[in-house]
């Protein structure tokens, strides 16, 4: 992605679409793994912590895959499908690993009060959710119809 004038902030609905793509891809990986390694009983267990394999499948694998994609591409497959990238909100460059970690765990804070911090993207001028604000990131993509000009103050 090049010049700021060629960019727009990725809004709420397009990011919802990207999240759905990511969720479907993650399910395409986890469902067969759970079926092969545990069997149908995996879905009958309603506990928060399902043992070692459950921890890896439910928490560690999504974290590791997300972080790996962010570090490699500045995007998950869903964001790549919509040609969006996560960037440092001040410079427009790739976020640091600390920013990515804050962003990932910031999703928990953003989702806890009825997803208000996620829905915030729909109303924020720069389309930042609480996880973006905490991490100092924005999600941008090539300009289509964005009303708000992308500006990086640290350049």
C-alpha cells in the first residue's frame, strides 16, 4: 500500500466479513483435528477448559496462527481477502510485536461488555475498535469509498 491518499480505513461491516472468513478457516482446521484426536465427545464437553488438547485447540492454536499471520502479512486471511492491513496508527508502518500482542488481548476487553469495543469501529472516525486504540493500530485498505482521509502523524 502506497500513498496515504490511496488508502481508507477499513470499516465495521467489511471487517465483520473478514472475521467471518477467519472463523470459517479456523473451524476448517479445528473441527477435523478435534474429531480425529478426541472424537465427537469434544463437542459434548461444555467446560471452559477441556484439558491439554482443548487448551491447544481452543486458545493456543488461534493465538499462534493469528500472530504468525500478523507478523508475516500484517493481516489474517480474512483481512487479506479484503486487501486490508493492520498498521501502526502513527506511522503507517508495520506494528511491533508488542502492539500485536496488545491488540490480540485487547479483543477480550473489547468483547466483554456486549462487544461494545468491537462495535465501536462503526462509529469511530478512524474505524478503530478498542483493541486498535489500546495497541495504537488502524486497519487500512486501498481506497474505495472512504469518507475519512487516512493520516499518519509520525511521518
